[in-house]
């Protein structure tokens, strides 16, 4: 994993993204060259190619950018993508269809002579072959070559959290060689995964070719001297990475474990302080993005208004207003297209459930595509919300969750958002356990939020919307 602007990104995904960007650029140049050389009506192919040469850099970069956005929107840059090869191929095909459609729309605005006709067909063909080859031939080998060998120092309950990660995506970029038990701890790891001590820790690291040490010991054991601190320091000085379980999970899973978070870390860690210096930058970002999306979505919003009116009658309400908790715990009214019956909460507030009978037919459709959230663009322009941030919760639920979940109030140290890190990483949740899991992703965002992470979330939100993930 590499840390870019505070956010952990798998090295393999960075390499994959750069490789596919170069493939797209090369495909345009190759397509233009071959089309010029073999065009039957071209008297001088070099002159034909030279005539387009000035347009090649700009149009190739445009094509590569649109293709990268299309690949992202179809979920092909997810850190936890676990689809079979056939589904990955389907996503690639859909990405190229979306790219072709977007390029066609752009050509109406500004003619694109390089990405047109035979050169375009060749460019798409070369790019498709290159991307699929990269996905199925090159990247699996790269994933294996770049894996870091890790030794877990500890074999108790903290270590069991690491051993419990069964998904390959959760262990991306790392191979856990084994677990080194600490003196006097209650071992929770199977005997086959334990590593016996055979000399100083630095010698073990060298003989086992260890790249990083993961310290898996509870805080009380660390205070009581149960850790070989001097040996760990020696390994660190020799260039071996040393991190604890909390940092490991933050890096691998993109969330902050509530069970391992302590008050002292929140108090003395500057990462949890409100980023006041970034507020004007984020506000400008919110206004620009919300304004652009509002203009583009205006026709869709008008159709939604018409659909709600046709289903519910002309006297029925279009906009649903609901009290939510925002920045610093202040309550505001969030705006949504009404997707439930008007008497949906006559018995009081409750979470939405799967196949909720309160949802209308139009409501089910607009929820699946997240169209019901579009009026919240006005909340963003008013300053109640940000475009990216933790989803705002209802006051009735906030009081319950603050009593049961430690550090829940930290969610209110930043503005709530239309979309967020928890929304792209975790499916829709409507229970206490779901709220607990989403809180851990929200804490990661609060700790690491930046413009780069906001852009990353926006790109992944496209995939959530297009595939209807987590809608209820």
C-alpha cells in the first residue's frame, strides 16, 4: 500500500491505473498511424498522419481520461473487487461501451478527427486487447511479486483479528508468514500458523525475509512490558516496517477499528482535528460539483417530479423534508424526493428495511438509482451539507447510537455528505451493527479526508449508482 495525500491506495491498483492509461494513449497513436498507412484513398499517408499530428496529444489524453473514468465507474478500480473473470470481462465491455458513448457526445461539442472512423475503431480494438491482457495476464503476476512478507508479533485476540481476514482483497499486497506468540499471552491462533522463536527478532526477520512486523498485543500488555520493544526498534532501524493492528486494519480495510481506538489517540492525534484550513477549498469544491451535477440532472429531476405526481396525485407532496444531525450536532432539514407513502411514519421513525412496504413504485426505482438524493444538492449549495462526507443521521437514532457506540460524536466534526466513504465501501445498512460498521469507515474518512479522497469517493460513487449497490 502507498499513502497518497493521507489515503491508502494499493500499489497494484496504482500500477494498473498507470499501465491502462499508457495503453489507452498508445492505442490512439497506433490506431491513427495504421489508419493513415493503410487508408486506400490516401496518396501520401505520412502527410495524412502529419495533418492529424497536432490533434493527437490532446485527443489521446481525452480518450485515456474518459476510458479511465469509465473503468472506475464500472468498479474496475475497487480495492475489494472479488468478481469472477467472466464478470470482470463484462465490466470491461460495459466500460468501453460507456467510453464510446461519452466520446460520441463530446464529438458533438467539438469534432474529434483523430478518434473517428477507422482510427477510432482501431484505437478501441487495441485498447480493449491491452486492458484485458493487463487484467488477466500481467496484473496477477504483479500482485504476487509485490506482496510483502509479514510476521505478526503476538498470537492472542488481537492477532485473531488478522487471521480472521479470509477475503483475498483484505490481504491484498501482503502475505502473513506466521504468528510469534508473546510470553504469557492466551494463544488464539492454530498451531500450524505459529512460528517458534529461534534467536533474536532481527535474525528471524532476516532468515524469514520479513518486510514488516505487525504488533498484535493489547494495550495493557504493551504497558506491562510484554513486548520486545528493543528488538522491534532494532528491526525498524534496519528498514523493516513496524505497525500495530489498528494501523494494519486502517491500511488494508480502509476503516478505523472502534475496538482498538483509544481516547488518547483521538485527543493527541492532529488527524482528528477539524481541518479549518481546508474549509474554503472544500466549500469551493462543493459549490462547483453540486452546481454542475444540478445542471446535468435537471431534466432527470423534472421527470422524477412528473412520475411522483402521476403516481400519487397532483395534491401529493414531491419533496420530503427530514430532520438530520449535521456539523457540530446542529439539526437541519435534508431534502429528498418523496419515495414512501405520505403516512409512512405515522407510527414513528424507523429504519428502512429490505422490501419495505412503505416505499412506492416510483420510490423503489428512484432509490435504486439514488435519484431521490438529488434535491440534497440544494442542501450542499445552502451549506448544510458537503458533497462528500458521513451520511447525516436522524436525531432520534443519533441519541441511541451515541450512547452505545464510542466516538460516534466524531462524525459531527465534519459536514455530512450526499455520498461518503462508508457508502462506497459498505452496503446499505439499517441496524445497530450496520451503524457500527459504517462508523469505522466514517472515522477513516474523518482522519484522512482530503481533496484526493473526495475525488476518489466521487469516482467510486458512479459505480455504486450504475450498479445499484446497497439500494433499499
